[in-house]
């Protein structure tokens, strides 16, 4: 599904490299967790894959189903099946939830050569997905994320993800600011989307999220490269012992 080869990247207009020859493979249908200390490059990896303009790739490639997405614009990456759930979803005053969701769905359908979704079908689809995530009709009538709690913003992003049905979903510390109830709702939404044809890259500091979204493999990122990979037990080891020992051995 995703193959990253020797990816090197930095913030545009700065000299310091953040990703340093990173190599990573995510198999089709796999849930891969990325863990690592602060400043290791976790969020940078998600931004680079999504095409954020203030990051510059200086070397390497990232293949989604064999196609180098680093050569695509962000909207083309989304149409190809990439989705990024942000650590801190932004508010968009004046843009209604339903307007935003319909524009996103129909933009994707247009890229895929499909007709726009009829309004009755769209409303039925959104209501069905929103109900599963505990999103009220009142939330759907408001501007995107405006006045939402942290948990509501995250549930809203999972709603967007479920409607767009990406091939590869990147969750950038989606557990930030969530209480246990909200975390369970978000995790249930993610787990309901697991399939042999969809992969997830779950970026997190803590084991807590992985108690609810069970990874198939865990990768440790430090100084912009993967330094260790293992099964779910690796996350438990990190939770118990911290990163210092693993990072020290890799130095």
C-alpha cells in the first residue's frame, strides 16, 4: 500500500533535516503504529505525505500503490486515496458542515470520473455515518469545528474519513485531548473501517490509543528514521521503559 524509500525532508527555508533517509513499508490492510519521542519527525512525516507546502522533500520517494505521491498536489493525493486526520483540527468559520462534506465527496468523485452524488443520497449517507459516531444533527448544522470540543473535532474528522473511504488513513496523534469516552468513540469509528484493502498509519506517543486500535506492527521513529520495528508488544515495552534505551542503542 505504502512504500517510503530514503525519504529526507526539512522545513522549507531552513537547513536542518527532520527526516533523514526514512524507509517504511505499510502493507495493504495493515494498521502500522509510529511511536517516538518529541521532535523525532512523526508529524513531519504525516505532513510530507499529505503535501503540506511548508515542508521540502530533498530526497527519496513515497509510493502509494506504486505511484510516487510526492509528485502530486495535495488534492491529487486525496483523490488517490490518502487521508490525514490532524492532531489539532482547525475551525472554518462560515463554512457549514454539510456544505463542506458535500464539496469534499463530490470533489473526490469528480477526480474519479463519477457523477456528483444526489442530495437525498448524500444526506442519507451522512446521517447514517454520523449516528454511528454520536454526531448530533445540531453539530451537522454548524460551521466546521466551530465551537466543538476536542472530542467533537476528532469525531468529526473520523466522520470525514468514513465518508471519503480512503485507501490509506494517517492519524496524527488523534488521541490528543480526548477523554476515555471520546477515545473509544473515535477508535470504534476507525476499527469499523479496517479492511483488507485499507491501511492505517497511526502516529502516537502513548500505548493508550493502541489499547483501542490494535496495531499489526509498531515502528519507533527517532531523529528522522525508523530505528526499530516489532509487534504490539513493542508499544508495551516503550510504555514501561520509555524511549531512552532504544534510542541510545540506535545512536
